[in-house]
C-alpha cells in the first residue's frame, strides 16, 4: 500500500490521519483512520501517540507507511514567548558596502527579544544594486576579520545578509561569503543566508533570518525528537515537515530553515479542507470549483479564515508579517483571526434601564478547551456559542434541557451576532464583491449558520475536524522564484517563460514528481520611479511528492552543533545575559502616560525630540503623505537609532530664527523598491550637501528643512540634522507630498534657487552638481535618469534657502502639525475611540470626513515610472457596521448606493461621489490633501496598500493657500496632472498649525 501519515500539532490537540493515496477517488478521499491526542509539553510524545493511534485503528503496519508529514507551531512559539531556553544569540554580517548602517540589525526588535538574540553585528563590502551590479566587490579579507570577531565572542549561529541578495542568481554574494565563513569557523557553526529565507526588503528579510538562526539549535533538537518518535514506532520512512505556503520540506531542510514552518497550521487546514471537499480533483470538478475559495476554520476559541487560490495554495500575506513584534517577510499565508469559537462566552446586558430587551455579545472571551466542563449543555454554568446552537435546535450535543431556560431573544440575537461576525471576516478576505464558496472546518464549526451573506455555497467536508492533519499528509512539493528583472526592451513573455522553467526545475529538484509538476502562480509587478523597466516577477511551481523521492530518502538523523551527549542530557539552558541591557529607551517609552506627556522645550526654545515624538511625527507624516511619499517607517527607525546612539534631534520654530539664517534642503529620490532594500548608510544626503555648499561657496548652515512633510521624506531631515549636529526647521516646502521634484512651492513660484543648483549622491563616490536647467521638468527628468544609474535611489539636496524664504515659499509648523496628528491618533487608540480619529484630525485642520466604507475595487497601472489608478469605496451596510453609531455625524451625507472614487498618481489626486444614476460630484481635489485611513486602527494607507475589503475612512484637509493661487494650481492642482476637466473645489479654509514650541515652552 501507498500510505501517508499526516500530523498537525496544535495548541490543544495533536491530530493524526492515515491516507491511502491509491484510494483518493473514493468518497472518503482515502482516509483510513484519524486520531486526536492531547498536545504534550514534550511535542514528540503527542506525535507518537497520534501516529500509534491511526496505525492501530487502520490495522496498518509501520512498513506500509511511505512518509510522515508533520505541521508544528513549536518553533514560532519559541519566538512568541521570547523563551530564553530555546533562543540563541546570533551574529549578523551584512554585505552592504557603505549602505544600511543607519538601520543596523536588530533595530526594530522588542527589547526582550533583542537581548536574547543580539550577539554581534558586522559590515563588509559587497551587496548588489537593483539591476544586479555589485555595489562593491566582496572582500575576503574583511570576511576573515569578521570570523575572528565572531570566534572571539563564542557565537555558533551566523546570519549573512546582503543587499538585494534575492537577485543573486550566480551565488556571488552570500553563497560565496558562506564558503569563507565555513572554512574559517569550521563545521560546527550554523550559517544562514538571508536569500534562503525571504524576499526583497532587507530589514524584514534579515529579521526573519535572525529568528531562524536563533532557533536552529532548538529546531534541530526538536526534529531529532520527531525522529526518535518514529524510531519508537518502527517507522523507517522519510520524515517531512510542512511549510508556511503548504508545501513539503525534508526534515534535514527544516532543521536548516525552521522559520519556513512557522505558520504551517492554518495552511494545512486550508489545503486539507480543499482536498476533503474534492476541489483538488480538476478532472472531476470544472472551472467553477477552481475559482478562489475561502476556508473558515472554527475552533474552541478563535476562527481562522484564509483564501485558497485556484492553484490550491493559500493567498500570501502582505509585504511584511509581525512575529513576536518583529517585522519579517518570509512567505506566510494571509490568515485573519477573530475571537469566535465553540467556547465563546455569551453575555447579555440591558439596552437601557427601562428596557426588557438585552444586548447580546459573543466572545472574544472563551472557555476554550474547558468547553465540556463549563458549557451549560455539559452541566456547566457558562453560556457559550455552543449552547446557543443547541438551544436553536441546529445541533444535538450534550443535554438540551439545560438550555431550555435561555430566552429566545438571546438565542436569536446571539445567533445573529455569530452570523454577522463570520460574514464580516469572510468579506474582509474576499478580493471582489462576487459571492464566494466557503469550506467550513474545525471542531467548532457547528456554530456556523447554513447561509452567510456574500457566500454562494457552504461546503462542510468529511473529516472536517482533522482537516489540518489531512493537509499535512497531502502537501505538495514546490519551487518558487522571486526576482527583479531589468527588461530594457526585452519581451516580458520571454523573460517570464524562462523563469517558469527555473521554478519547475527547482520544484523537481526538491522532490516534486515531474509528471504532476506545473506552474501555479505568476505575478509581475513593475517597479515604480525607475526608467529602466525594472519588473519584479514571482513564479511558483508545484507537484505531488515523487515516489522516487520517497524511495531515495534513507532515514538519516538530523545533526546539530550540540550533539555531544545523549538526547536525554540535552538540557535547555537559559541565556545568561540580562534582559534589557541593550536599550532602556523603549522600556521607558512603554511607561509613558500618553495623556499627560509633554514635549521637551529647552530654555533656549529648542524642541528636543524624544523617541515618542518621532513616532508621532512619523505617523502624522503618513497622513500628510496623502497615499504617497514612501513609508515613514525606515526613516523613523533611523532617527530613533540616532537617539539611541546618543545623538540629539532639535526642532526650531521659524519665529525663533533670524531671517538670514540658511537651511539646507534634503530628501531621498528613487524607487520604494530600493528604499526597503538598500537602506541608507548615512553619507548619501550629506555628500550631496557638501558638494552643493562647496559649489555655492557656503561654509555653514543653520539646519535642515524637508522638501515634503508627507511620507518618509518628512522624517529624513531629522536623521540628516542629527548626523551634522544641526537642527530641523519646523517648516517644509510642500505641506504634503507630490510625485515630482519640481512640485514644491519654490518650484511653483519659479524663485531664484528654487530648483537649481542642486546635487545628488549615492554614497559610493558618485556625486553630481546640477548648476542649471532649462525648466523645472528638466530637473525631474535629469535627476530621475541619474538616480536610476545610481541604483534607483539617491540623496538629493536642492539650493539652500534663508529662513525668510522658507517661510514665504513654504508651510510653517508642519513638523508640529505632523506631531499633533500622530498624537491625536495615538490618544484615540489608547482610549479605544477609533471612530473619533477623523474628528480629532479635523480639529487640527479644516476639512471634511468624506466617506466611511469598504474598498470594493482597485485599478492600477505603471506609466513612466508612476503608479496611476483609482480606488472605489462603498458605504457599509447595516450588518457590516460595528455598531449602530458606526457613521459619525461629522461625515458628509451619502446615499446607500453612492460610491466614492479616488483617482491617484502615487498620491491621491481627487475624490468624487458617483451616484447610482451616474451623476458625479467632486468633493475634493489637489492641492487639498486626501487621505485614506484604515478604519480598524486609524493608520494612514499608502496607495500600494489599497485592496478589496479594507474598511476605510476618507478625510480631506485644506491645502496651504500658496497652492491655491494660479501659480500654485498650475504646479500642483488638477491641471498639473492632465485633469483639465476637473475643477479645484476647496474643501475649506486653511488653518495655520499651532507651534509645539510656542504651546509647551511655558510648561518647561
């Protein structure tokens, strides 16, 4: 027989299943037996019990079993719990040349996790540009020096992290460096290459690599435990582990890359549900069943919801995932969870003092695994979701007489709450408004109704309670390629076909059967802000596990560097380093009372920024970015690191500065795809500044000012000023963000020195001064072309301006405004008043809350390096609203059939209401600010983040009066974007922002 065993280790139960793959065509899909056992502290013991159980129930011999596949959360739990017994310190060596130093490794780790994992950090030459050119050649001497340092501190786990290493198809970077480290440090060292872990996004990929390296010893020990359990059962077949994307990996590979198994549980459940429902059988089921389906897995405490694509693999999560408070970007299924399960507690409260009716809530509190002890139908005293479904007559469980006293209105209202919660989470996972098929699994799935709005069909497959173990048993083998190609005139189809072949070869090499291997995913994403047709291409191939692969894998024990003694003696040792030794700053931040916090204004009226000030300013810059400007997160990390390094960041009120004091203008120019990978080293903008000041004969400046307060460039001057020992002017030259370099107020009014001379630099010795230009657009075109040659990212410094010119052709107190917006959002979150965020922002600047609803359509295309598109938003209907007061009174009135449409070119351009009869009414246009907020947390959304199902709130803020003059409108109004038929409709009169220095000086 061709038998496979699948095991899924959950927090409560360890499920096992035995499948005969020669009987998949039968109604039971080949499932011979399944078994549930309690998950034990020694995970291996629970696995052994589950496997022994299915073999006994099926009457099968161990020799009949071809493979064992295990899905486990043991490794991710070590990180989530910051368990010192299971985490080791890690050395990180970056291949980066002069770049990335302003965002060092571990920069955004929580203090406790950082203390447990940070061992050593080093930088060497190497790394790639986005087009594959080397930043600097790899330097073997530098690598040998790093080995000496690593050896001196006694570290056994090392991460190699190279800039754009995922694009290194020749192995000239991390792979070559790994060979040097293995030669110098010996075979007992674990070396992790970041390109094996994640994709483009240096910090997130490196973070994932650090977590992987930190748990390597524990992972090797755990997998040896799995193999010990197999030996105890006389199983000599190969052992596989399931990965986050639903594919298989060998035990030896999992011991090297355990992070790829972190979140396999939800994926196993999704794939198992589809398998049990027969949706994987493309011969039996037509194209209708091969559309995306949503899997709803209801447990005792939570409901996990994910989407399976037509490929049979889950939709991947967004660009980064937080694990234990750390941003990572390894592949993980997009799973949303809510606090609803069979054990969810049902509570009632009177609607009013004189009302007989009750308001009913279900969850998120749950009795969990104590359901059979605490639920009323089992003799307990807690009313649960399971009790409701029994009382309604939709399920027979326990003793129904025990819930006969539950009022009918409570049963009805509670059932409606459950229905509403499920409908809401399903809708959030959808990518279009079309009705969709739902697969319902999990032990708590009996609480789900038979009909859900927006759902075409609900399928409850057989063996639904062990779908996770089934998914593990039937997982496929995959190979994927994620790369950036410079097309430069090449045919995209030819390039993609070549990459498809690479992905197929990779899958087959990993053990996929060539006869069943095919392409399951192809995505191409043009890179913004470049002129060389750079395109990110993602291809995945997958196939069934090859019998030849199974036969070729002899049983081998996973080895590790700590195999000196018997397994019983491998005691988990706690890390001796004290917790919190790296940074007291974050701990202090956690203790701050946000409501009473006041900024520090020194006696000389300088505003000295704290880490909390920076956090609020960055959030406010996101709001003022109107969907563009790049993420403020990396510059925020750099500025915070400057504070932790002992530097100061000061902000000056324009009224406290002499009119003739000079301020240098600074910003980054280039592609967001580069900004998340080739992080700044600190010399880019300073080099441009020095060259420009030398050309102009200026020896010194008072400080720095931002070109645009919106987005990441709003925070950049703080990083630059701290490195130069200068201050930042509480002012910028846009009051928002715009896509083109010439769209600043100095450019709009054509002042002398408004756009040129200027300088750009790339920190590897390339610096160009541009003394003059024929017109403003030439500045954009020339600098953009040179920036592409510099690796599609450069530091820019425009001609410095006096304080008087900054105020006259700028927007004063925008740093204060960003701080106040960020503070308002933080206070609203603190008081759980997310609905009040638009109101608090509108108290700071005149405008309007245009719309509250959900995204139902997003269209995008890249033209000449810019992303053009539009997002469509519709109102929430009654059942989608969180409560009866979901639509605040300060929102502009809309009809139920109205749609809000926002066209954008990187930034949001204008917003109009489209009625059911086709009538359009413009509510706001540039240069006023149109910002889309995530209604779930109040965070500003960039245009790349728009997607179907997001609950959003749209606000419009008045732009500065300098933008509403004829000169301003020609440069930054609708006509500047070719929207000649769109009139400028002011959203309100501009309110001058209040200076933080002026308000808080008296308090200091």
